[in-house]
């Protein structure tokens, strides 16, 4: 066995894997490339959309109602 040849083949395989990983990291779940966030001071993190104030309030009210019903049921059991 030629060890140098084996090492060279393993290094080539490593390079191919690293290149594939780098390519996959550059693609988001929708298949398009990521947008750069370099200029906005967020250190490369992806931006995420948030809930509007009205949506947060509706969700809060819904959850409060749900938990109140659950506590009421637990007391009666």
C-alpha cells in the first residue's frame, strides 16, 4: 500500500466534503441563497419577522383563556 497515495486521496475527499458543506450552508431551506447581513450590525445572524402588537395581544388573550379553562377543569376534577 502506498500511504502517500491514500493520504492524498483522503485529503481530496475531505476537500470535496468541505466544499459541499460550504455550499449547503449558503442555501436556506427554500433553496435560495442567503441575503448578506454584513452591513446591519447583526454579525451574520438571519433576520426574522416578528409578530405585530395586535397579534401578540390576541395570542396572549387566547392563551390566558385556555389556561383559565384548564385550571378550572383541574379544580373540578
